């Protein structure tokens, strides 16, 4: 017996783990600076850590009430109904749910190149086919409606990423709206905002049918807009579209990557499909309780975002190689021979991401670390580049 033909599938290449590299180099884990996976260098929300400890003796029960509570909290935050929030085992799980709900065998999706590999992987897992649109380095990886629509040919899902991984570029909401208006009624425009907390740009959630809009936001959301953690809310286009959805995660700004917790915000008119496509209890009791606690910890998110913005600017100003403007918690840097640079940095205890798997063998991606980590990474990289 053999599995079905998977020859067109590409394996996802994650950033290397610090423990793995430490064993390989014979170093102590504490000697390494890991800036390869866009994790939160400040750790999880302290409130989330407390919630995890508190729930430890209750993990023998299924996460029924905690799942419901988290859906309600997220719905209130975004001004949607609870059934419009598709909670999942990480953002990847939400991508799978959307593929299950939308793709018939043989239908096509449109993804960016370079871009996050799991968009195409999820489509192929669900017997879909994949087409690409280009983000060009010569144009600083600009994302525009014209560039997407030039490649569009009736695909079922169009994937947008803002801020984009690994380039850091963003797509204006006006362009998202134009894409939604110019594509077929049966096409979903899916905006992945995994790094949305790190940009001052507003969320595309305001375009979704059933979303209450910037005029009806709650006090907490208003405070966050003023502090720039989820967008400034100025001149934000709003709509009531049933062909736009947004992906969000707790992995980045909230520091819960190890718990695998993410969600999609979907249009009201087809949100009920979630109950027919989701995996039972995909988000664990521990993840749901931690997510609820993290949502209430604005101080941790604000510190994380402020730190990342500092690190981005520091890298732009001090790395002796071309860098690209970023709205995320990372910076793309052009270094020439990325595999060799990454290997040399690892020998010095610095782990960064080789972007060859993204189709950018001349680039590395550096996660925003703490002040100490960022200083050390930039100094080590500059010393290496000077010798070369």
C-alpha cells in the first residue's frame, strides 16, 4: 500500500530550532540567539503563563466552555458574531478549514511568489491546484491590486499577506477592496494578518460582512488604535463584503507559538460552515485559556510591538547590506549567498532564516529580537560581511 501521489507537494521548511543547532555545534542553548522563526523574544504574556499553570489540573476535560468563551471574546473584539470566528490549531489550521469549506477538487487558488508555503500546501492537501502572482524585488516586493489582478483568472481563493512574509511589504486596504470588487463573486479574498499587530495599518476585518466598522469599536479596540497596535483607523475603507476573510494568530505578538492557536474572521452569510469543517476540539483547553488571558494583556502586546519597531529601525540603520521596509517583526536583508551567510552566523551563535526556500537565495530574514539580541546579531553580521 502506498499514499496518494504527493509529488507536487512541497514540504514546509521551518526555521531551525535553537536546541537543534546547539547540539550540532556543541554549544549551550543559552549561547545562541535565535532570530529565525519570527517568535516573540519577550516570551508569552505573563497572564497567559499564569492561566496555563492554573489549568494544568483540568486538561482531562474537553475545551467546550473555554472554546466558547474565547470565540465570544474574539467576536467582541472584532465586532462580529461568534460563528464568524473560526478558531483553529494555529493559523495553519484556519487555512485548512477555509480550504475544506471552499475548494472542490481541481479548483485553483492564487498565491504570491515569494510567500508562505502553507497556502499552496493546504490547497493541494484538499485536491486544489495552485497558481502564482509575482512580488518583484526590483519593485521592493510591492503588493498592488494591479499586480494581483493581472495574474487572476477566476481562482477560488486569492491569498494576500499583509505584512507579507518574508518581505515585510504591505497591501493597502483600498487595493484589497479593489481586488474583491474586480474578482468573481465566487472568489474569496483571504488576507493573512499574522503580523497585523506590528503595523500601524488598519485590519481588513473592516471589509467583512457583519463587522461593525470603526465607528462601533469597543473601548479596548479604540485604545489599541490610539497606541498603534492594530492600526490607526484613519481613512479606513469599510464595506459589507461576503468575499473577504481575515486570518489572525496568537503565535506572534501574544507569544503563544508553542500552543498553536489561530483563527479566521469570516463573512456572516457563510460563517455557519465552520461547524461542518472544523476538527472537534482543535484548539486545546490550555490554548483557549491562554488565549483568553493573553487577549486581556495589552501591556505585553504594546511592549512587544514597541520593541519590534525599535529593532526594525535599528537593523535598517545599522546593517551594512540592503534591507527592505517591513511591517512585521522581522527584516529581509540581501546578503548575496544566503546559505553560506546563515551557516557562518550559526557558527557564531546567531540563527537567522535562509530565504532560499522562498525563492530568494540571496536573502536572509532576521526576526526582531531584544535589544541585546538585535545588537549582537547586527554586529556579528556586519563583521562577517566586512570580511567577505
